[in-house]
């Protein structure tokens, strides 16, 4: 057996569990069998499962029911000890967080939520483990939480008095040369694809697909984000304008629904559920255990353009943004370009854009007039705080850790634990997000019509006004306008708000603090400062909303306090999503903050408010 085939067979092993169940479609959920309940059971309630009942679940899951304790508990007991300081230092390592059942990548959000661990967790390794946990939570009327990568800004992967399904160990990656979905035989052509366990993270997925396999899978930019959560949220990566969203590339999913059935969802089998999983938001329709995504031919090059420019005055900064918007509208609003430009208070512009399908010479030629116009032509008004860098690399090296450490020093940080895998790397630009405490955060899609010449002035004015209050990040890869026809068409078939199709960018405005936790002396969040920052974030976003009041927002990166979240996240798709929810989870077992159907529950997911 060839080595690649042997490795593939070994990687496939966790996927083989439950194949007999997947061979034939599960029956349609029986609504009467999943009786609605008014109140879920808490730890302090008499109906909380007995130790014997928990022991039974432990036996069903092969001993993988564990206490969901948090290292923060040690800090609460001894806040001034060196061990507590060490824990908070470790919260800057996303791999330390991801490997701990009792942590999430975000510690909390001022006046919104603070991390609280579950009582118990099933550290799932097989689909059967997930089935047992779902059945137990349903039958015992428990609050159920799902966590993979744990990257939920809005606290959707934690809840006190709950049972956690932790998919971190379900991380196998299996490449396919010719994948055909269940029930699609003879109806769809085989295509290259990759099957990924729900607990895998994107850095490891890129290593398996691109570095080792020589192909591209559309995933997320942050390397420690979980695969399953990103796909279900919609999912954007650097090159979404070329390849579509992660959800648009989903070919098939294995999911455990509220009745405990293992279901396959693809274009031919359970197509309504399949559509709902493509951008309907994780944690609302069931527990995804495996996803299969199409893979693409690699372009010749991936590259980036980096620069930081300071303007000497507000007027000079406005003129700089006029030139930037014109450059983007004329030369960059196409499938080649993605990633971020940030407008910062103090008249600073950070350019961190990426490109594919171009070489270094082509990319540099597009940007040269802009850079020459600034410092070269008007040195009294502009200064480079970072001189422009335009660089490309062979696409196969895009996530090759060893290559990047040598070729782009400082771009990657590593898991600093003594026993860590050398593959545990993350972008240095994501360090601030590790263990952060959020003060304020909002997002808004801006329509491409604002790039029309007669609208550019208003766009520039709004951006400059917003940037006087808070940093404004323009994520160009998170709007599909200007994208390839294939990317737009595939994304149109997802549940994501259709506004994304006409948006050229997702504007994100936020503020955060370092790892902190209320009540732990010496490590408490700056609540007063946080509330001030939140106010500035709101004022900044108000300037942009004056241009796009109904622009919509992204489920995974949005305001915890969004009042019209159904319309913001899903727009005209929400009613259809709610139908899918009612069919597969009629009693509302699955709940996340501002998830599909959550309007029927109290904010903590324990009390039913209305009959569905």
C-alpha cells in the first residue's frame, strides 16, 4: 500500500463508526416524540440526573464523560498566586485554550456574558459518543452546548449548568480524489474533496489539503478556528471572492439531530437540512460530526501587500482614503484580492491585503501609483510607518509552517508548550484575539453601489468619521460583490444573508482587552474603560449605518446586542431556516444566542417564552 493511501486509511478510521447508520436515510423526525418543555433542568434542581445516571452515560461513551472544570477555578481560589499568573499568560496561547475543555477563546464581553464552564462534557471521539450525549440531554431535559474550536465571540459555546459535547478529538482529515455523496451516485460527477472531522482547526486542514495534498480548500483566515463552526456560520477566507464561502463549498455533512438520528445531508439527501447547515449558524440544527468540502486547483501564487501610512492631518487622511477607494473600485474589486485595510484613529492607514492568481510584478504594478502618490509626491502630508512590501510565494507554501518561518520571519507564532506539535502555529496578527475580553464589536456589509464614482465621496466621509472613534477594519474577502461568477452562484445557494452577494466588504469595528475575568483580583476587566470603548464602537458604526442602514451583519462576527438579528444575519432566508429548525428540532433542544429559533427562549436558553 502506498504511504499516502495508508495515511488516508488511518485518517478515515474515526469516520467509519456509524457507517451502518449512514447507509440508509434516517426517518423524518417525529415531532410528537420530542415533546416541548417549558424549563430545562439546572444543577440545583431535584430533577438533575443522579450520579448513577451520569455513570451510565460514561459507560455509553467509553469513559469519555469528563468533569468540565476550568483552570480559572484555581484563580478564583488563589488569585494572587503565581499559578494564576501563569494561567492568564497561557490564555495568550490559542492551542492551550483549545485543548482545555474548561476554556473558550473569548473570556467574555462587557455587560453581555462571561465564560462559565459546563458541569460535564462528553469528549467525543466517535459519532456514537455524540448520539449518546444528544439522547441523554434530550431525555434528561438538559441545556446542551457544543464546542469545537471554541472561537465564539458571542459566547455560544459555553453555558453553566449544561452538558457539553466537545468535538476537539474528532479531527481526522481525509482527502478524496473523486468524491460522490450518499444518494448522489449516478446523479453527480465525482470531484476532488476533503472530509474533515468536526473538531479540526483550519491550520491543520490547510496543512493536509494544501501543503501535503497540493490543493485548496476554502476555509477561514485564523488558523485555530474550528472547521465545523466556520462552515455553519458561512465562513470567509482570504480568497472567498474567487472560491466562495466555506459554506458554499460544502458537499456533504454528517449530523446528529435532536432525535438522536445520524443523518447525511447533501444536495440529494435531506437537502433542506443541507441548505440550513450552509450558513444557518452552528449549534441550532444539530451536532455536525463530519464535513466534506470541495477542493480546488491551486493558483500559481498567493501573495500579500503590506504598508502603514500616517497622514499629518484630518484633511490629508481624507484625501488618502479618496485615493484608496478609487484604487479599490478601479483595480482591486475583483476575484484576485482579499483581506483587510484598517483605518485607525490618529489618521493611520494599515494595509494588509492578500492576492491570488497574480504574480509579484503584477500586484506591485497595481499599487505603485497609489504609493508614489502618497509619500513620494507629498512628503509633508504622508509618511510610511511601514514601507510597502509586495510579496508572493508559491501557493502550495501558503500554510507551510517551516517555509513561512524562514521566508516571512515573525508572521507565525507557535504553541509554546513543551510537548506541542510543530504544526501548532498561528498568525501573529491573531495574537490579540487569544483569551481576549471584548468591549464592543459590530459588523456591517457595505453594498458595492457605494463604489460608484458619485457615491465614493459619501463613503469616504463615513469611513473617516467612523475612524475618528474606533479602528475600522474593511474585510474585502467577506463581501462577494466583484467575485467570480462561480463564487457568487455557489454562495447564493447558502442560507447566509443575501446582502453578502451585493456587498464589496464587511466593515468590522471592535475593541477588546487582554485576558481578564470578573471577580479574580488582579485580573479583572476594565469595565469602565470597556464601556467607553463600546460607546465609541457604536458611534463609529452609526456613521457607516447612515450609508447602509439595512446592510446586514455576519453571524460569527457581530454585535451581541443586535436587536434585529434575524434580518441582520439571514435576511429573507430566515423564515425558511425556521422551517428547517422546526422540522429537525421541534422541541428546541439546540439553543445558541441569537441562533435560529432562539427567540422562543430566554436569553440563557433555560426558559421557553413562546410556543413554536
